[in-house]
């Protein structure tokens, strides 16, 4: 997706400039018209214009900035003065540089939202759209506080997912390291000791199997590395293809244990983001376009795009969502009720609250299930190897005592 620099006029005749990420010039024109802007000039942003700073801003720092900015606006401070204060006193130099650039842009006549849009690595499209809605509605402080709350909940959700995967991943990696050390060094040492005692021909069957596995591992190590590298390369290449990415993302949603958790995470992210945008007054089609890009799953993204297309044809949101078979029927029915009562944003936020709690429970259950499984897995492997190595020692010790 390319970045486009635009110049457009408002209905009052004012000129606005900014940057939009889109697939084509026509898409930029469509989005400008949706904002009630008349395009004057649109050109693809060159590489030399791309701003490089912004990579060192954490979500926590973004939340602090957003809340501080909302407090200053609510206290009646001018926008430029708020930016000047925050850019001069912040601890993060990258964020300070960005805020100074935004301040200069606003002083030259640009809008605050367009100034933020110049830094998509820090202020994503959701952030920019909500700020724009706050500017147009005169409720910028309220929108910023909502944004801060949204970011905090989004970070909490991401932390839960990472936390659920870090422990089993770390345990699995440790297990692999332990197995490699035993196969490459420990078992060959025991094999040499058995040979010195002259009992190599009378080893128990389990010991012979483990020694054979160790010898096969050392003999074919180059092939193991080659095959492993080929599998990783094939997976990476396949995942980068649209069809391959769709397959793996679909698989994540239907796996027996992990699938329900991933589906709940997708529902929580979709409803929270869409509810936040709609409550800020962003039109539903623009909101769905932003939500689609932050879905994190191409299957969910496709379902949202299909729903957006059906809404453009004049249909409601609930029916197309049900037809995609991606979202649970209860969620779709609640969305339908929200549409009928005119409180869709409130209903979406209630759904998000419910599913975020469900994710808490599901992640805790998944973690509690994986922990004993991983311990049994590691203990089983290490136990089999140790038993197989010590059985001949006990046998040799028994023969010596008998003599």
C-alpha cells in the first residue's frame, strides 16, 4: 500500500494537505470525498519524503501523551501551545521530534489530524480518523480520552495473547536444547563408557534404541539442518502468498483448542475498534475500512470487506456478517439489535467488554492446560533418555557385585 500526498479544499474553500495510505489514486479520491473534501492535487509520496523517526514510541508513552493532551485541551489551552509544551518536556526524543513536526505543520495552516497522519508508524489510521472526528465535532478532548482508553485495552489484549504463548514457546525451546545436548554429547559419552566395560553387546533394547537415535542424529545432522531450513523457508514463502496466508489464518480460527481463543480475540478487537470509531461519529463505511486494516487476520478482513460492500448496496450490517460465517451468531444478533435501536456503538462496546472478559478466561484456561502438557512432554523425553542410560549401569553393577 502506497502513501499519497494530497491537497484538497473544504466546503468553505480552505485548503488542506496531508498524507493517506491507499492502493490507488482513485481510492484516495474516494476517501477525500467521504470527508467532504474536493481533491485538488494527489501524488504518490516519494521515498525521500518518508519520515524515519517514530519507531521508538511505546503504546504506554502514546497513552500518556494522549491523556496529557486531552487534559490540556479540556483546560482551554490552544492546540499549538499544547504541542509546544509536550514536545519540549517529553522523555522520548523520537516522540518529541514528531510532536514538533506536527506543531510546525499546524502553524503553517494544516489540521492537527493531518499532521498526525504524516507519521503513520506512530499514529495509525484509527488514531488519525478519531482525532479528525473530534476536530469536526468540537469534542477533541473527549475523543482523546476515548482513544487513550482504547489503546490501553488493545495493549492489554495483545499482552494476554503474548503471555499465553511465551511460556509454552520458551519451554519447547528449552526442551529442544536439552534433547540436542543429550543426543550430541551425553549419550555418546555413555556409549563410550559401556564399550570400556565390555557390555556394549548386552545393552537393554531401550538403550540400543536411544543410542541408535543419537548416532542417526550425529550422522545426518547436515540433512536435519537442511530439511529444517527448507521447511522454514517453505512456510515463510507460502505465508507471504495471499492464498497461503488465508489458509493459515483460517486454520488458526478452526483449530480445536487455539481456534476458539483466536476467534474471541478477533471478535473483541473488531467490536472494540468499530464501537470506538462509531461513538466518535466516524461514518460506518469509513469505520469498517479502518477496522478491516487492523483486524490482524485476513479471513476476518475479508469478511469485513464483504460486509462493507453489502452495506454500500443498501443492506444492514448484521445480515452480511451472518453470511460470512466468521462471527458467532450471538454477536451478529446483538449487532442487529443495536442497528434496530440506533445504539450500535453502545452495543458494540458491550460486546467488546464481554468478549475481552471471555479472552481473559480462555487465555488463563489455555495456559493452565499447556503448562502440565509441556512439563509432561519434557519430563517424558528426559526421563526416557536417562532411564535408558542408567539401565546398563545398574546391570553392570549387579554383575560386579555377584562376582
